[in-house]
C-alpha cells in the first residue's frame, strides 16, 4: 500500500507536469514574474468557470478577506459577524482593520453558520456578515442574503474551502460558491481544492464599482503608476502561481468529483455506526470535501486520533479551539451558552485523509482502522 498522507499533491503534479514545467521555463526566460500574461489568462479563465464578472487575483486568502473589507469601506467600530468555528483568518483581518468581530455559533450537522444565532447577533452597528463555507459546502446563503437585505448588510463569502461547489436557490437558480454574496474570497494555498505551489488568493464580485476599488487596493491604491488614490496594500498573485492555477483549473471539477467519491467510500463504511456521525450534505449545496470530517460522539475522539497516528494514518482536528476562546480573540462580551455548537464540535470532530490520490486500498485501511478502534 502507498504511504497514506493527509494531503498528497504529487499525483496532480505528475499529470500536469509538462504543461507546468514548460510555462515555468517560459516565465523564467521572459522574467515576467509579476503581472505577466499568465495572471491575466488565469483571471479570465476563472471568471468564466465561476460565471462571475470580476475575479481579482491577490497574494493569499487572508489578504483577499482584508481587501474585500477595505473595499466595502468598513470603518473602525463597525461590527462584522463571522463564525466561531473556522480558521482564524476572517476574525484576524476584522481585528487588523479595527472592526469589531462578532462571533456566532455554527450548526453541528453542517459546521456552517447558525442562522438563528446570526439573527440574534445583529445590532445597529452591524455592517457585514462573513459566512465561511466550511469543509467544502456552502452555508445557508439564501437565508443569509435575506437577513442581509433586511438589515442593509454586506455579505462577504469566505470561500477558501468550497471553490467549485454549486449553490441552488429555492427558485432553482444555481450559483458557484464565492459568487453569491456581494463579494467572495478564496485561497489557493497548496492544500486547498484548487491550490498553487506557494501562496495565492482571489476576490470575486459582479459589481463593477467594487471591482474597481478592489483592483486599486491590491496594488497600493494605484490606478496610474505612482498616483495613490486610496490606501492600499501590496497583494499580488505571481506569474508562476498563475501558471500552475491555469493548468489546474480545467481539472477542478474532476478533482472535486474524486474527493466526493472518497467521501462516499468513507460515509458508506461508517453509516449506521452508533458513535460516528458522517458529514451531512445540505439540500442547497453540493459538497466538494475540502475536508472529510467525522463527529465521534462517545468522547473517544482524542483516543482515536492517537490510535490512528500510531497506525501511521494521518488525521487532524479542525478545529481544536473555538475562536471565541482563543487568547487573541477572547472578549468579555462572549457568553459560553451562545456557543454550544462550537463547544461541542471541538470535542467531537476528526478529519481523515482527503485528497485526489487516495485509492480503494487506502480508503479501506483507514475506514477499517477507525471502525476497529471504535468497536474495541
Ligand atoms: C485557508 C483559509 C483561509 C486563508 O487562506 P490563506 O491563503 O492561507 O491566507 C481563510 N479562510 C479559510 C476558511 C481557510 O480555510
């Protein structure tokens, strides 16, 4: 059996090696390292794939969130609502911009924003909502958009984990994750579903004015060289990364499909087990399985984690500490009883190896190891 890895990007590279190596050589020979033709080409391919008017490449998914918030004109003191159970990037940039983070609970079955908690958290100071499409499946965007409309709020989708997922509205309209809110962001970190060979990110919007602001902010607030109209940042996708992404984008749907097949294998192996809850798939969103995350309900999650490590099966706890309990983000206005979902999940979740190179033998070995431990 091949060595099991949490993430294995070698297989993908081997399949696109000739294209990537040729474009790298071309870039190295042309010295167009920044803003070369590959960046424009990838941007345009991505706009087509997502069916969105503007994709603005940038340096990483965290910058993408920060730049989106800057372009929306959010000001210190504005409250921005995001989820308590996610990677820290969203709350981090809210803090950096001196906005006020308001963390809300998630649903234990989908890991995504709890709509009732969202409603309770809105105050006259609320200016934006940042749903995170966690582990590869969209939050309840229809409900979130309705609430945003009612209270005149911006919706910024953190789509770092669900690029390629489709969201279906109740009237049958289908949109790509990341293109549903006023603005969407993503990350091309190597282990993401569409990953480059370094850091990368992008911002999406259908709004021409907003796109113009975003394009300025990523480039030091310049529209004309050395004329700075607004305060910006330096956040660029480089040509080498754009070349990798351009080569990979045509395969994104097949990557997502392979992940889904692996997830189906796992979920089938674990179905009906009394101590395991497999990922729930929402009615309104496809799931692209950035992570395959189980809930272990008999308080033996930590033991299972160690058991699997001993068997050389990598696995991870995403996420071990709720954001409201992190040293950097603690705040006396948070109340434990508002975070029953997250507080439960941090003790139950375990993510199994998930990538495009898992074979049946490995999936079977991993599943059997989980079952053997839980049936002991
Ligand atoms: C990875 C990730 C980010 C940050 O992306 P970087 O490119 O690493 O800055 C933001 N939000 C979520 C949910 C992520 O998973």
